[in-house]
C-alpha cells in the first residue's frame, strides 16, 4: 500500500502529515485534535528567581566578592535565556488524554504551524484560503459554510 499523505513538517522522530501526527511513541489522528497550545513552562520559574537574585546582589554588592556577584546576578539570567528557548506543545482532545511535548522553541513553533495548516486543510478541504474567499465577498460578510 502506498502512503499518499502529504508530509507538512518533519524533525527527528516527529512528523506532521495532513492526517496524522507521528511521534516517537505515539501517533495521533489529526481529526482527534481540538486545540493546540504552545507554552514556555520553565520561564515562569526562572524569571522571578533571576529577578530576586539580582535584587539580592544589588542589596549586598558591598559585602560580596566579584565572583559571588557574577554568580548571583549573571547565572540566573543565563538560566532565563536558556529556559526561554524550551517550549511545551500541548495537544488537547476530548477523545484522548492531553499530550504534552517538550522541545526547542523554534521546533515547537514549526510543528504548531504545520498542525495549524493540516487542521485548516481538513476544515476547508485542502484550500485554507477558500473559506475566507467564500465567506467574504465584495458586498461584505455572508452566512458561513
């Protein structure tokens, strides 16, 4: 049997096609996905910690050595920079348990764009712009599909 699915995105073991999302341990049908969210989960933890460590460093700068100041003020901000590049992609579904994937931010954005494209193609029959062309005419909005 020949696989005729169009691959929209692929990186490592993850692949998004027009009908499925294939991952290392799981394959999810595109029709089962209701909502896609993209979060940066570690940023909420590291940002307040870095701000607090900076305030501690500023408060006690006169009694701290240069090494202690650099550890107290620079390392937490490096952790913020690193955590801002880690993303969590959540796939919500009523029929499946919610699925969460941790990956680099650039890869998660690309995967989400491919999932959005596949969902748009599914809802419009392969023409993502077709809905807007039919719905908005020269006279203004018309009734939906």
